[in-house]
């Protein structure tokens, strides 16, 4: 029985990691297609039908590029930076409930790598470690632009994590749990938290943009000022890790937004589907519903990037400390 559980969990973990990597990879293709659509262009269309093989071509290019290293004494840290960024991006997917359960081979298989009581706290802890990957990489690059980008990223993430955490307190007061699985189950049907905590959702959404370094909060890597920011000195797959980590974080943050505020894998009539079509069919449909919600948020990330110019750095900090944090505290008082 114990060996069956270990095998089951190992398969779920491998599948979750693989899906996260594939979504991160194809988000790069989607980014270019969305940009092309908004700018009345075609976008990637040479590698495969509609450019679908473009991410594979990009990956092959990154793997085959020559490695360049700056003249730095911190060679070890130069390698560790991208590894931390990529590892923390993948670790957050472990507590995401991708669906309810599947009944296979006489066992109920939970569609989640691990269901822990303090899942939301775990995500905040792992995300806060992710900033070290950027900070270490920028500092070890021995480049002033990289260091400035790393300092910006660190101060930005620290500032917006405060508002993000406070926005969650109001939601936790209402749900009474830190488990993402339980929060999902409480939103059965259309009983979504966004209807009860719209301000929490808005604050969390803005902070998610800042945490993932997406426009208009991409001050850590803005090409017009800092060349490429904290990954200026990186090449080949070390740079690829930083880029993939950003898209993986975007995917995971979209999943968290969908689970916390939009019902996760729940959909209207799910209980009816369980009774008439079976548990497996209903829950497979639930996985599809969750991914539709996630793709909707990913499209929104990209839409904002190609529509809105970036903030000045002082405006970024003013928004975080003088507007979002007071609004979060007000929301807690109202709740």
C-alpha cells in the first residue's frame, strides 16, 4: 500500500513539473503571438504549423549557444542564481490542486502533489526565497547594470509582498483556512471569492504583476535603462533558466489567482456531472476548466504588457507603500 502511494505521488509530481515546464515554454510562443495580434502582425510562423515548434527551436538555440562568463570571483554564485530562480518557480506548483480526484485501479488519486494545511504560507515562503536567485545573479555578475537590476528586483518584491500578504489576510478571515484544496471546495458552483473580496483580488492581481516582474513593473530588467537588468551577463541556458522562471511564475500565479478567487477547478453543475457522468469525467472536465481560467489570466498578463508602458521607479514604490498597503489594511478592517 505504501509503495503504491509513493509511485502514485511520484507520477503526479513528474506530471505537474512537466506541465509547468511545457506551459512556461509555450507561454513564450503565446507572448509573441499576442504581441503580434495586438500590433496587427503575424508573429512566429516558420517553425512548425503556426510557429508551434518555435519554443523548441528557441530551446535548442539556447542549449547550443556558447557560454560566456564575466570576470568575477563569485563564479559559484553566478551559477547558483539561475538555479535558485528556476527551482523556486517549480516548487510552488507542488501545492496547487489541479482537480479533485480520479478513481483509478481501485484508488482515489488526488490531483495535487501534496495537500498541506498551510499551502498558502508555503507559497509565500518559496516565492520570497526566489528573490535571492535574482539578487545573487545580479551581484555575482560583476556588472553595475546587473546589480542595479537586482537591487530594484529585491526592493520591489519585498515591498509588494507586504501588500500581497495583507490582501490575503482578509480572504483568510473569510475562508478560515490556508489550504488551497479547502479554499477551492468552498467555492463550489459559482460561489467565488472574487464576489466577496473584490478589493483583495485587485490588490493581489497588481502585486502578482510586480512579483513576476511583468510590465508595467518590469523595472528590474528594463532594456531602455539597464540593458537587460539582472541577467545582462548571462547567456545560453543560464539565461534560459531566468526567462523560463519568469514564465513559470506567471503560470503558477495565474493558477493561484484562479484557485483563490475564481473557484479553481469548480464549475456550475459539477455535482450533477459527478452523479450522471461519473467522478473521473467530472473531474477531468474540472481540470480543463481550471486551465481555461489560467490561460485567461496569462492572456491578461500579456495584454497588459503590450498595452501599458512601465512606471517610473518612484511611482512603483509609491503605489506599493502609499496606496496598496493602506488599501489592504482598510480591507482587513472592513472584513
